């Protein structure tokens, strides 16, 4: 008799293979889809794992609580982030910040004004780049843009426009209910509000384009 663990592992592998088929053909050779191995990971995220190679990581335990259509749209949101080139790259900023701080402390000791100025400048540039990467408004705007592109991807894979909006909106509502972190929940609420506005605009446009019989 097949054990529960074996059955669960097979179901997870089957879901990962299914998601792989939802990648646009142009991404299938360099975008990987894997289950996350971290403790308490985010539901879904992408990261650069090598030159010209990105991995979409999914918390399959949380993922299993979502309906198929909700999963699909959230997955296409992540694909859209890859297409929009908003996945964080392996950066030099943290290393540069550490070098700059170390250099600044060292130059204070030896009192070399020029090198101290260079170290402070390196700290400033790397710190600004880190701030840019983690700017809340910027990342929220990027997420909303990826939501719009996810809707377009869904229609490319056979969804009607109303059903694409409905599925992503339903996913947001579920995540709002299941997310204890207030800041993350607020982000989902903002994205849901933006999605509703976009859906209303698309609906009005469809009515205008409908031929009069």
C-alpha cells in the first residue's frame, strides 16, 4: 500500500510538472520550477540561481490550499515579473557596503582624508542602491504591473478576460484572509483594489467594442 508521504511527494512532483507547462515556450529552457526547502518560506518567489537562469520556488504546503485557477494566475504573476525583468539580481551592494564601512573605519584610524572620502562615497552609492531595491512603493508598482501582464498571459493560455480577472481577484481575497502579517496583507489589498479598477476599465472597453446588431 502506498504511504501517505509517497502519495504526497508524487502529487507535489505532478504539480511542479503541471506548472512547468504553464511557462511560455520562450522561458522553458531557462526558468526552473521547484518546491521551496526553506523553513516558513513565502508562498511563491523567484530568484536568480546562475547566469541567465531563474528558479521559481513554491511553498507547496500553502500552495495546496489554493484552487487551481488561483494557482495559475499567481504563477503567471511570477512569470510576468521575470518577463518584466524585476527579479532581484545577484547584487554587489551588500559587499560594497561592507567594504565601504570597513574602509571608512580604517581610514579614520590612519586619518587619510582622500581614502576616507572614497569609502564614504562607496557606502553612499551602495546604500542608495539597496534602498532602491527595497523601496515599498516601487516594488508595489512592479507587482501591479506584473498583475496586468499575468492577466494577458492567462488569456494567452485560454482564459477569457473576465475569468482571468476573477481568478486573480479570488486569489488575492484568499491570501488576504490567510496572511497574518499586516504589511503583506495591505499589499494584497492594494493589488486587489488596483485589479478591480483595471477590470472595470476592461469591462467598459469591451462594451464599447461590442458590435451593435
